[in-house]
C-alpha cells in the first residue's frame, strides 16, 4: 500500500461533532485494529497526523474518540489517518454508499473525478452535496471505471434505487412480465437475466403470501416475512441477478 503524500501545515481548527454531515462513514474497529497491528499508541498516530499531514489540532484524545465511535474524522483527517496507518482510506470506512464516499475510498480529490468524467468541478461538487449524479452514459461509464463501481453501486449513486425498488415491489406483487422493460431502463443487463430475477422475486413473494394464508390470513410470522421481503426487495434483486449470472457462467465453462 502506497502511503499518501504529506500535505502543507494547516491552521488549527476544532474537530467536528459526530453528527457533522461532512463526516464519511468510519470503521472504528478497523482503525483500532490497524493501529494495534503497527504497535502504535494513540500518541504516535496523533503525532504523525500533526507532523506529516499538517493537522496541528489532532491529539491522542481525537484518535481514541474515533476508535470508540464517539467522533468520526473529516475527509482530510481520514486521509491523513490512513497515511499514518499505512492503509487506504477504503479500509477505514464502512461500505461506501454515496458518490462522495466512493471518491473518498479511492483517495481522489473532487477535481480528479470531475476531470476524468468531463464535468466542471463545481457542478460535480453540487452533485455530491445533493446525492444527484447527472451525466451522460459515457460520463457514467467513466465514473464507474474510475471509482470501481459495481452495477448496484452505479444505480445507487445515480439516484435510481428508490424507483427501482418501486418497480420491483410491483413486479413481485402483480404480473412481473410487465416490468421487465421498465427495469431494463434502470439496469442495463441482458433481458433474460432480468426476466429470471423478476420471476424469482415474484415466486418468492407469492410463497410468503401462501404461507400467510396457511396461517389463517393473520399477521403472523409469515406475513411479517412477506413485508420484510418487500422492504429489502432491491437487495434480493441483486442477489438473484448475481446467482443467475454465476449459474450462466458455470454452464458456459462447464464440460
């Protein structure tokens, strides 16, 4: 792992509160584990961040508060912490969910992403702030390549999760065949994979409903399982697609 380069000294500033909207998701146990593996005390980490990365305000108390989950480092603090711990920022955050979090995980500046996808940096930053990616197919492909986004990640950062969820719930509870084309507009995959996934979702949900009826139509565990299935329909969809594509790959490479 290449250590990020040091940055010029910055003027002291107070650490942000835990609820600050600028704080990326932080994996406190990972930070504590990485520090321990290096045989470093919180004092050593704080010293490295002050001397090598210009974060003059950082004290051992900051480091211990991050590791307890009482505070979360800001973007620049997280990058500096990763440098001191000889890891990538991605190892110190939870699973990236937003466009900005994916960028931080890749240790990229907004200018780097904007230049690579062909956007004005100010326009790109507004997209990060509002969680509303706006780009052409070519720009979206460049973004996915630069940030290492999977198809589910692309759907999420381009703000299509909610619409996809609505379509999938309708497909599961009514006639799934009528939703293949609308889903294909959001998820550009081979039609047969989408058909298989929608059919499987429909069958799974109907199975929950049948179980509910077998319990006398009450609001027992089976009915709750059906609602839970609908609440997590997008995750189930991606799992079905993954299983389907893996099975297809197995058939192609099999004897």
